[in-house]
């Protein structure tokens, strides 16, 4: 479906302390083939979203993520179509959003490295086991934990940044080098990029603010999924896994 907007109020967050603004996109290719994602641009919950197969379930998950009753969520804007951008995404990115993004990706990368080390301690089978119980969208190819670790860096350095017309970087030969080099690349690009970039390619639309919120979200979400998969794999393989503490 084309990226048609249905504005459900002003782009600004609703006034007052009892309502929480939500921004909803329909027909996305994230957790589901054609799912619904509910985002917030609240600075205290930067990069948080909820996903579902319909709008109520996405809003319920967003409410849980930001500790707000779903009844207190008010939909500020709806868009339709995969990889579109909200009108709110076209507001120039702020220094606070850059800082929040870099804090989120730094914290998540530390958690990713800790999980990778724990998985290696348990043995190589844990990283390369294809869990038959795992359900993914039809387009996702990262079925093993090792593939998921690579996917984190691929998404940051070879999907989000080029989506905005920013420089990509080639894959490193090994995972450890890639995780470090990609993190450094993302940090440098985020610090240097203009706050008002807009890039359109075919049906996709990317802006500086959209890239920041997606960077703040992605690895944190994948890290939760990787931790769950590591526990499930260890149980099926009869391996002992000392799961690192989580900050999320």
C-alpha cells in the first residue's frame, strides 16, 4: 500500500500529563510480514515501540514498553506502507535525540558483546543451532544466533544509514571486528550527520529523526530476542548458559 497519511491530530505531542502520544504505522515488515507498529517520540522513551498484527495489540505492547495504560495512549498520526516516515520524523533531529540514540546503541552493544561471550563459553553449537520452534517473518533469514549478531551490524551499517543516503561500510571478515567497527562507524555518522536530511528511494522515505529512532530501537529489541533464543537453544541442546545481567 502506498504511504498514505491519516492525521489523527496535530503532530505535536498532546498536552497534559494523562495522555501519551502514539504514532502508528500499518503494513510494516518488522516482527510480522504486514504488521502494525506503534511508536512514541517521548524523549523519556526514545526508540520504544510496540508491535502487533493489528493496531490494538501494537498499542498494548507500546503501553507495556513505556509503562502507560493503553487507554492513556492517543494516536497522533497514522501512516500506511512499509518504510514510510511520519510527519513527526520530518522535524529536524535534536541534540537530545542524538545523545539518547548514542546512549541506547552503546548500552545495547555492550549487552550484545556480553551475550556473545556467554554463548561462546557454552560452546559453538549454541551460536549455530537452528531452533525448529523459532517463527520468523517470511523475509527474515537470520535463524541462528550467529546470524542474528551479524544482522545487528548489517542493519545499522548497511541498511539504516544508506537508507538516508549516508555512507555504508563493508562487512569485516570476523564478527568481533565487525561489531566494534560498525559501532564506531555509527557513532561517527550520527555525530556528524545534518539534522534535517530526507532521502527517498522508490516507496521508502528516510529522515534524520527516523534513522535516530530506529537505531535507538533496533539492537535493544534484537538483544531481547537473542537472549530468549540463547536460553531456548541451551535448553534444547542440554548446554549450560550463564546469561549476563540485562539492563533493559
